[in-house]
């Protein structure tokens, strides 16, 4: 693995959080390049980060990869309940993963997701869900390597 260190954000005032919005913007730009049509709202990365800041460790977990004080990747997930008609079990929802281009294929993504999945395990989730943009074949291979299997397709019809 690279020299990146895994850092769990446990405090909404963590100064490393200030480095996340540009990475979030890059993530959404990348997803757009792989066929995602939903667009980020103006200032959407800051809005998302502020929501994470308010709910960190209560509603979700933010895991950062940091190297020499610079955030080089992040992943985020939340615990939610399945609907009652599906048994109401605790589910993990892995919502985001991003690693800067020069750190890809170095083990950073694996380390980030391992830290998040360990948290899901400690929370007692029965299954974890994630979404991958349909044209991002590299990400599809990565999540399959972690034991994920396709279940649903999401379709979007513009208004």
C-alpha cells in the first residue's frame, strides 16, 4: 500500500474535513464521465460535507486516507433500516468512495473500504449496499472483488 494512513473522522471539527469538498467535486466529475446524469448542485460538495460534519459517527462514518497531512481518498457509509416489509434489518449503505488518481491501485481504496466494512460489522448490519455508475467498469470489478453482487438497476428519465 502507499504511505497513506487511514484516519476515522470522529469529530465534526476535524480539520481534515476541510480538504474533502474538492475531492467530492472530483468524484462527481468522474461519475459524470462514466455516464451519471444527476448533477451536483452549486456548492454541493460543501453542502454534503457539512451534512457529514453534523452527523459524523451518529448517522454515518467518514474514513479518510491521509498522506503527510493531505487527504488522498475518502469513503463514506451510513447504517439504515430495511423497510418493515423486508424484515426491518440493519443495512449498511456505502455511498461514496474516491481516491486521487496518483494513489489508485496502491491499496488505498482497499484500506478505506476495509475500515468502513469493519464499522458496518460492529454495527451488526445484515448486508451492505452500494451503487456504481453503470459505465465505470473498474469500480464494478472492485466492488465485485469485495463480495458485492448486482441486484437492481437504477434508471433515470429526465423531466
